[in-house]
C-alpha cells in the first residue's frame, strides 16, 4: 500500500467459502448478461502509481465498458506479476 508491502494472513475456511459462493453467483449473472468479467483472489489491480498502490480483492467485477482500459498485469518494479 502506497509503495510499501503489506503482509496479511491467509483467509480462513469460512471466508473462502463465502468468497467462492459470491464469485460463483456473480459470475453466472455477469456472463449471462455479458456485463463484463469477474475475477477471483490474487488478481492484482493497480490503483495508483508513484508510489504504487495495488489491491487483490477476493472477488472483483470489471464492466465491459472499462475492461479494455485496464492493464492485464500489475507491474511491480520492472517485472510483471
């Protein structure tokens, strides 16, 4: 966050089940209506630069209208993550 690495403990079983159920339901609705794309945990989103601020939400929805303007990968230093 804001250029600093923030270490976090892994999610527990309950959290994992809730995230999976949410992602599954959301993905079904989004795909059926062609609204965009649903991503699951560990997909990085670069929110700001200088310093870099990235997030990897448990579940994320990106609408079709903006999908083409976001990067495929989060850049960390000179490597692609």
